[in-house]
C-alpha cells in the first residue's frame, strides 16, 4: 500500500481580517509515498499550511486535495480518520491508560480502530505490557511513541507531523526520528513533517520545502540543499548545521 498524494492549489490563509497573511498562494504537489519536510523560521506559515490538509484550518483561498479529491468536500471527522496527526507534547490523557489513550481515536470516531493495541505497541517499539500503564509512568520519548501509535490506530495513509520530536532530548529525538522514518518506509506512508530543525529535515526527508513569509522559497532534495542551498533564506537556514559540523570537525582535529 502507498499513501496518497497531496496537492495544494493557490492556497492562502489570512488571519485578523486579512491583516496577517500566514500562507500566500502555495502551489505544491506532494507525491504518494514521499517524506517531505516543511522548514522555515518561526511564523513562516508551516503549521498553518499543514493544518489545511486535515481541515483544522480552512484556507481563505485555494484548495487542498488528497489523491485528487478536494478535502473541502469531506466531512472533517471522516477525513481525519485516514490522516494521522502528531504534534509536540502529544497531550495524552493523564488519567487514562496507554491502551485507552490509543483507543480514544477509535472511540471518538466510532469503530475505526483497525489495528489492535498490541500490534500498535509493536509498531512503535514499546513493550506490550505498557498498555496498562498511565502516561506518568512513561518517559517523554515513550509518551511520544504512544502518540505515534494513536495516530496510526486508524491505519492512515497520510501522516501530518508538527514538530513531533520538539519536546524530546537530542538522543531520543534522533532515535525516534529514525524509527519513524523506518515505519514510513515499511508502511508506505506519505509524510509531511513540520520542523524548524534543519538537521532533522536533512536526515529524515526525501524533499525539503523552505517557507518564508507564507511562501515556498526553495524546494530541494536534502543533497541539493546541503550541496549549495538556493536562495538567501535556504542558505541562512543551512548555515546552522554547516557551522556545527565545522566546529565539531575542528574539535576533532585539536585532539
Ligand atoms: P510556523 O508554523 O511557521 O511557526 P504559523 O503557521 O504558526 O507559522 O504562523 C504563521 C503566521 O500566522 C504567524 O505570523 C502567526 O503569528 C500567524 N497566526 C497563526 N495562527 C494564528 C491565529 N490563530 N490567529 C492569528 N494569527 C495567527
């Protein structure tokens, strides 16, 4: 199975009665089964663009389609059944067990649980006996894995991720990022990842879209961006990981 394609046609979104244009005329096709990262400084419109896909935000103009079907024709709850959504601080219900937290998607949306809890825990590499635990009995990284399991409960083809690793320490962040990338490949998902971490985007995605003031100002493979980023905004973003690599390299030579 391969996840769907996603197309944005002239998508704009303004807030405050038009005073802020968060997203400006985005035209973009995301191929089925691809892993795309949306990067850019804070406030560049990444989250807003992402949320037009599952209708958490309605565009002021333009349209979003999934496999050529406009999302505005779909009832939001129905639409979200086939779209996984993971965000920072996943917000597990503290008084509910892991199993209940994962199952809530199924209950809220009436019988869409197609995976069972044990299989979902296997998928995200958590021991099956964690099903009975409360969120407080899990580390931050483990809680975020539960968030991934919950997002995967309805067997979505498309995953939307908004800074999903943002609240984690660097080691957990790296591990979970790689584990998710493997899952994306194994399940044939389509993934759109919003991150402000350029290194994360470079290491995980097939394609990187750089946003600036609501527009996409670069659309490149990680190799091309790393090799010689196109445009000032992309170059400025790339300067951070490049500087870190240089500094670490120098540290190695000094020893
Ligand atoms: P990013 O995800 O890149 O940080 P956002 O999509 O969250 O960017 O925000 C883009 C712009 O839209 C920012 O200027 C932000 O302040 C504004 N914005 C986002 N959400 C709202 C809202 N609900 N009401 C008003 N302005 C908003």
